[in-house]
C-alpha cells in the first residue's frame, strides 16, 4: 500500500495543474460547437432566453403602455378624491416622492348666456392637468374644423364648453358666459377630456375652467356639493411608497384609486389583457423549460462515451466533473449571450411593429427582462442537467468494452422533482403570483401524469395490431411500440406544447371576440338621463321618428343605503357645516345611490345567490355581489333605505353579478316595485345616436331643459382603440409562444433522431428503399401527432372552460372546432417535421451513415 | 510481496467474477491464475462469451473483482477504489479498442494528447506529434475521427495508447473492425511499438494468426483458463 500511496501522490501533484482541465474543457467546447454537436442544447437554451426575454420585455413594455394608456382615462396614475378639501400636506409630501400633482374641483352649476341657461358639470383644473393623456378641443363648432390635442387646460378667464352646452346656451366661440359672479370667455369647444366621466348619473353637460377662477365665481358656498380631487403621476414604485405613507392618513370620505380599481369597462379589459399576457408568458416559460429539459438530457447522453473514455485513460472523477461542469457553463453562457442578442433584436423589431400598429411609442423596458431571461436560461440549463450530469459522472469506464453500459439510466424521480421545482420557481419569479402559478403548474402536472398513463396504455394496446411485415404502416406501428417509453415522453411533450398553443390561441380569440361583441358598431354611444315620466312617451316617439333605438328606459330614484340589520352606516359629513362623523357607524357607501325597481332582471345581470323577485314580490332587494361583499351583507339581511326623509326597509333576497363592461345602465341595488314605484322617479336609457343625427337630436332635446344627453362616443372611441392595440399585442405574444412550442416539438424529434438513424442504417443496409423508410417515419410521427393533438384538444378545452370562468370572468364554453384542429395540426406539423429530418439523413449514402454511427 | 512477484508486471491469483441476472448469480470467470513478465506479449483467446473481454476489463481496472487478487505494476488492483484504479491507469496503462473509441469532437492530435493531459503532462503535444509521426499520420494531425478511415482511426488509437510510455498495453480485438491489409498494418505497428517501448502487451483476440505472434497464448473457455501455451514469439522474451 506504500507503493499505492506513492503512485497516487505523484498523480495528484501532476493532476493539480488546473490549467489543463480548463484547457480541455474549452477545447471540447469549441470543437463540439464547431462540429454542431452543441446545436440542440445551445439552441434550446438560446431560444428559451430569447423567448423569455422577448416575451417579458414585450409584455413589460406593453403592460406599461396599457397602464399608461388606461391611466389617461383618469388623466393620472392615481387619483385621490373627497367631498371635502384635501389637506395641503398630501401635496407637499408627494414632492418628496418626486410625484407630479394636479388639482381638480367638480361641481354642478348654472351657466348663463344671453337669455339662456344650462345646468352644467364644471371641472376646474390647475395648469398641470392632465398628468396623463391629452385634452381634445376645437376652435369652432363647425364640423369642417379639425380638432386637435393640447396638454393643458384653459387659462384663467376662459372656459371650454362641450358642444351640447354651446348649443343649449345658443352661443358661439368668443361669446361671454356667466358662471356665478364671474364672466368667462367661451374659448374652445371641449371635444374630449382624458378623464371624461363615465358615470352617467353624475355627469351632465361638461365645461372646463381654470381652478384659479373658482374663487371669483363665488359659487362654492358652505353646503355646496363639491368634489375635490388631486391627481398623481410618477414612477410606480414611488407612487406605491407614497401611498404607504398616505394610507393611514386617509379618512373615510377620502378615496384613492387607479384605473384598475374601479368597476368599469376599461378596468375589466385592462386586467384581462394583463392576465392574458401573464398567462402567455408563463406558458412560454413552461415550453422553453421543457425544450431545455429534453435537450439537456440528450446533451448528457452524448457525453457518455467521452466520459467513459476519459475514465479509462485515467481521468479522475473530480477532473471529469470539473471539465464537464465548465463545459456546460460555457454552453450555457454562450447560449445565453446568443439568446440575449437575438432576443434584443427581435424585441426591437417587435416593439417597432407594435409601436407603429398601436400608434403609440412604447415605454422603455425595465431591467427585469434581462434578469429574468438570464436566470431562466442559467437555472434551466443547470437544474435540468444536474441529474443527467450526475448520471454522466457515474458512467462506468467499462462502457468502452460493453457499449450499452449506462444506456439504461432512466429518468429518475429526483430529476423529475428537481425539474418540476425549477419550472414552478421560474413561473413564480416571472409572475410573482402564487395563485396563477400554482393553478397553471399543477393543472399541467396533472395533465402530464394523465397523458403519460394514457399514452403507455395506448402503445401497449397497439401491440395486438398486426400488419404485413415490410409495409410502412407496419414499420411505423412497430417503431411506436418498440419505443413505447420514449414515445410516451414524446407524446406528453407534443401534447403539452399543442395543448398550450391551442389554449392560448382560443383564449386570445375568445377575449377579443368578447371585447368586440360588447362594442359592436351600433353599441350605445349616448345616455339620456333625467327623463320624467311625462316625458317618456314624447321622447320615445321622437327617438323612433329619428330612427334611434334604445336599451329601454329604467326608472331611477336617488337614495341612501342607511342601515344594515338596523346598524347605522357611516355617511358623508360636512366639516364646513360642523357636522360630526358617525364614529359609531359601520363603513358605508358614503354617497347616494341610484336605485331602480324592476320586475325582470336586466340582461347584463346574473343571479349568483338567492332568487330573483317572483310575481307577488313584496319588500325585497337585489344587491350587486361586490357591494354585498364590501358591506358584509348576507342573504336575508334587512337593509334600510333613506329617500329624502322617508325611510323604509327591504329584505335582501338575491345577489347579482353585474357586467360592468356593458354599455348599459347598471345598478348596485334593485328594489321590488312595491317599495319604490310611488316615489317620483326620473328615467334613464342608453341609445345609439348616429353621428349625423347628433346635432338634430341636441336641437330637439333643447325643448326638454331637464333632460341631459351624455355623449360617450369619444369614450367608446378611446376604448375601442385601446382594445385594438391590446389585441395586436396579444396576437404578437401568441406568435412568440407558438415559436417556443415549435421549438419543443423540434427538440423532441431531434432527441429521437440518433436512435432512428441507427434503424435507418440497418434498414438501408438490408436494402429498404428510401420511400419505405420515409413513409414509415411519416406515419409514425403522424400517429404520434394525431394522438397528441387529440388529447391536447380535449385537455385544452377543459382548461379553457375553467380558466375563462375562473380567471377571465368570461362565459365558459366548449370549442368543438379545436377537437378537429388539434389532431389535424398535431399530425401535420409533427409528421412534416419528422419527415424532413429523416429525409435529410437519407440523403447520405449508407456507408457514410455507417461511419457516422460507428 | 515475494521476490518472484516483483518480477511479474501482472499477477492474477484465483480470480473470479460473477454477475447478477434475473435468473440469479451467473459466473463469468472462475479461479483464474497466471503471471505476466515485463515486456511479454500475451494473447487471450476464446470463443464469444468465454469471458476474455471481462478478464481484460478486470486486469485493466475497468471493473472490480468478486474474488481473487490482481497485482498490476506491483499495485494490488483488487484493493483499489475506482479513483485509485483510474490513477493507476493514467500512470501505467494504455488501451486499444476494437471500435477505436476516439473522442469524436477532438482532432487526431487532441485525442492522442488526451491521456497525457489528464495525467498532467506538460509535453503532451510533442509526445502526440512524435507518436502520430511514428504511426504515419503526421499529415492528419488536425483531422477529426470522422474524417479518417478505419485503419487511420486505429493508428490514432495506437498512438494514444503509447502516449506517456505506459508499462502495459491492453488491446481488445485491435484489428477486428479492419480489412486484412489494414489489420496487418495495425498488428505490425502494435508489436513494433511494443518492442521499441518495451511495453507489456495483453491482447484479446479470436484471430489465431494474431495470437500466434505473441509470446504466450491464454485459452479461456466457459470462464476457465484451460491452457497457457507459447506463441511463435516465445523465444523473444
């Protein structure tokens, strides 16, 4: 043993020359790179990095753009509003967070011009308004004059009026308008404000003035109903930090919100688009990870012979470990760099395309796409290669004599577990959302498990099928059976890729169709409010004469939700009137509600709990589910309603889900007719007014001074353009994910190519014609693709049904068409891919193939 | 270790090898004993499945024994773990295989340099050039295995086997994959270098002519050493 010690010591001293193994690792890397042996793993990592980089930077920039664009709907990133003046401290503090602010005041008042008067909604704004978006104005009322955008409101002494106010007052641009004690010059026609209200009940004819003119008008007196708002914009992180400071200071009557917080058509659309982008990104990551997992195993298997040889030639385990760890690091590093370069270039092209189509410059991407794509590439390469690498280090040197030694190393549970944890961690890193990641991950894991079981059964069952030997079909089925285990893995990968692609494709179409169906060309673009009962018939007659259809007239009564089960709810209070806050009261709505009574449930409403009113209903109420949750109302609770000085109770018998996205009047509380029908009510309706009828309708309505027409055309135009842009973005993201799905399919076909080549050589040597081999391959891949496509279609339809209902609040439905499209796409794509790969091999002559195989 | 044992570069005592199969333990080699002197050339012959390749694997330390002792260059191979056996191979053993076993991604010269580099030799490149010149491949240094013919690949393998001047050379059917002309060329090269470098040669073959060129022939049958006879070069030892 003394001799042994001497030998080893000498060996170790010699072997300690680190430069040699580093040199060897670099040499192997460059040689294999040059010979194309690293193409699959490098391409998989590079494409994963490329996909994740492009996807995350595009979604990041689109997400920011959508946020910014949608923020223009409140003219800011966040808005703080109250029925009482906001403390100066709030604005002063915001400067410390580098936030921009603007002030707003809303109040309703009468405008006078010559002998006419008009009740109008006044918005007084500071010079910083709007912080996001632009104000669209015109210089005259003429249709011939184009409108244009400006980024600041009127200067002191001027007033901008909406067309309907100008018509109602019968004035032209340049005329004088009396607002309280101050005369203002009608300077511009107000066409569109970024934060034009979409609250059809509170809006009336709109005018814009400078906030510095408010004091001179003397219209705000103690007791006046005024709404104070402060707008904020700036870096999102700073806004969040500022809100952390602000939150404990906010009183009951002060509310802080962003565009996504409010129940509106837009908030629903923005949230849905962002969910889709997130989902697409997660699926992209899953596909990229699968591609790397497949190629990493293949990469390690390719190194079995060199490792066995090195061990035979005396290479120590530690040297071999170092060489191949460095080798893999070089592959990963190189592939990540390539992925980033191409990803950056693709992202530039994508952003250029999207900016052009979205007619908007996209914001700069953050550092996140770089970080997340590098982490994805490196983590996937390391974690998916870890177990195969450990197996590689265990390859016995005896493999040089027994060629198949080590080939039987199966995919271990540890490898599966490590890979699964890695994918989940990456999904979590990308989304930052436990719930979405968990649902998506476990549903996919379940799918993989079920698919694997099904595919094993299918291939086993196929063993009974007998066909004449020597036919292409016979060879194809024999191949499928022989590689039952490998084919099961392939089938799962194919099916997973096809399933995810079908899933996203159908979801994209459903989302966009849903948006478009809610915004048809003849969608309501105006509302008539304050229609009295006496005016109903003449108005209906007038609209019919003009050929204008309505959504029906809803009666409304303004009232306050005062109590729940005899417990008083807090209400707005006026400090100016020395009112005291109801300290003991439960948090309430804080404002009056528009109540209605109906016997039939509106079409855009759906009962989620309880029962809708029956024929003999008495004293019942139906409450919107969000409001019920907020105020902790249970079915059977008694709510107290206060209308003027009259108080009455109603029993809550149902909760409703309201489609706030519909451009129709919606109500938080609907009461049974017996409770409300005796109160004086006004009516409201939504209608589609063609552009050419607008002017004449305004003139006709002039004789009904109490009726207000709220034109939401510009709002719809804005929403429609946002939807169009988001649709383009979603389509683009889908293309990237499809690209990634294609990569999974290619890497899977590549993985089985070596074994197939051996068979090709044997068959060729035995004299099989190229056509027979090509057809056998074509049929084998055709069957694989067909089964994968069918299973994928079934599972994606089930997943779609769940996701549409649970995540996207869409009406879940089945899509029979994909049951055909799935197998057709799977069979054709997979078989064409396999066919061309084998056809390339068959171009070589048999002796060349033999040499390559040896 | 006895004085006699120190005269032998390989000593095998009561060597047995069994493998586990579904049907139970299957004996591959049973009670094999023999010695090999330094510089001697020994052919191990036998029918397919007789256990000759298993014996070669055990002698080279590629596999571990179940029973018995093997001393290789005075080292008790049967007591060494895999790392120690690898160290011994790096220092004392060269290999030539039937299927050449060249690393496909390395050029001819890099394949030859590989064992010297793994052993930490700094003059690996010069050694490789000298040996490749010796086997007549000085113009093919930068060719990859796939660019070489079978005979050329085996010549690269022989050059690789002699790099670092190993004391023992193991060869597994070195000419079985080659045509007659190339086979003879390889065999001649092997014996030439064996003599020139004073290397002990142990080769597994079923080629009687090749076996005859060795000093001794060990006949294996059913895992037993049934005959230890002299070859035509018996006088050369």
